[in-house]
C-alpha cells in the first residue's frame, strides 16, 4: 500500500497515473501495452517547454 499526501492537484494526478500503471502491470503482467493505461503512445516525446522568463 502506498500513501502520498499533497495539496497539489498536479501531484495527485501523477500519483494516480503511477498507481494505474502499477496495478495494470500487477494484474496483467509485464507484456501489457501501457499505452492503453496512459492514454498515449510510449514513444511520443513531449515537446520541451522553455522557462517562464521574459521574452526579449
């Protein structure tokens, strides 16, 4: 059992996503397609966002 306490909604969503992946792997085994659980392809790279600095 994992317990994680936070007041940040984004962190709670990340933990929920991790739990979904973890329990899917436990139930179906390591050969499962994780894109079904995560809702996107594993090979897709997220675009890199630049910092919040001022535009020049």
